């Protein structure tokens, strides 16, 4: 069965988020660990989590993805900003241990002019504090579009982060279709080649999750503007081929398209109708 869901809010609690997930016929979902504009994360309620766990078990939910605030920058040139990112992520990791079948995705960050080399060193330093063999949470690096000085828009940069982090073998990757298309990987006309490239540079076994988005901007534009499925430069047909690709179809797909409940429900139904088991 296709594992597909959408980005939801956990602000009314995890059980409420789980009910919303089921109501849109999703069997996975993503949420922000805290308000993306920063600030304290909400206290986790043990009874809410218990009910949520029960819901995930009863409905065979195999993966729940958390997304770190996109405003933190683990490779800033300012020590204070890097420390804030680290402390936020340490707090996130503690909270993540409550969540069942949990994955934690983050943006590697922007080197803000220091260069990729220095930026990657800082990211790895941060990860060295987080990536302990005893944590149950699977940490994922997100593929980025390369806007500004963003790190992670090439498979090679992600490979370097994995190689230069202690316990880096524990890291996985979350591939965002909008981002990689915008970064210059042609998943519309050359999907097989892109996956072959990913496999030789990073290894497809490290690919754990997909962000399934259309892109508002053209191929190779290095912008990060998500579009609804079929309303962007990637197109519905290419995205249907993507979820059905034999090397990808077992993964979990998360929609981050500009939608509310009804729009997500429609897109999920569309992919379910166009998925061959
Ligand atoms: Fe993201
Ligand atoms: Fe994404
Ligand atoms: Zn994006």
C-alpha cells in the first residue's frame, strides 16, 4: 500500500493530528517540532502520546516525520546562532523519543559566505552532539534547492556531511522533489539517471523519506517555491512516475504543497488512484 501523507499541525495535540491524518486517508504525516518562527515547544502530554501511539498501532502507521524549525542555522558564522540551533535540536531529540516510528528531518543550513567547507564542518560539529547510537530517532538531512548559500543542494555535499560526522552512518536522507528539481536534478526527463547518481554518491539505502511537491519555479532555478501537484514545472505525470518507481515506491511520501485539509485529501486520493501496488 502506498504510504502517503501531508504536513499537519500538532498544535491541538498528537492524537488530534493522528485523527486528521486518518480523515484524509493518509498513513504517515509530518509536523513541526515547534513553531517554525522559533520559541518554546509545547509541553508533551503523556496521555495524549499514549492515545496517539495506540492510533498509530491500530492503523499500521509505519512512519511519523518531524521537521525541525527552518529558521535555525547549524552552520551560521555566529557562534550564538549555531549554539541556538544545537540547543533547539537537543531539545527536539528529547521530545522525539516520545513519538512512535519517528524520523527527524532538518535543513543542513546556510554557510552565509564562509564557504561550503566551513559550513559543513559546523554542521558535522552539531551532529556530533546529537547523533548518539542510543537514540531511537532516525535523523534525516533534507536535499535543498541551493537558494542563497544553502548547503545540501548536491548529493556530494550530503555525502560529505555523512562522511565527516562521527556515527554518520546513522544518518538518512529526505529527498524533496521540488528542491532537487530546482537544484538541477531532472526528475522529469531523467529520473533513472538521477536515482543512479544518488545511489553511487550517497546510496539509495540511505533514502528514507520523500517530500512530494510540485515546483512553482523552472528547472534549475535554485528557488524554493512549492506548488500544488500538477500546478508546477514538474507536473502530475512526472510525480506519479516518481511514486511508482520501483526504487522509490516502498518509501513514505509527505506532501508539503500549499494546501489545507481538502486539498491534501484530494492529492492523496489522486496518488492512491494512480499507484500500482
Ligand atoms: Fe524542509
Ligand atoms: Fe521539504
Ligand atoms: Zn521547500
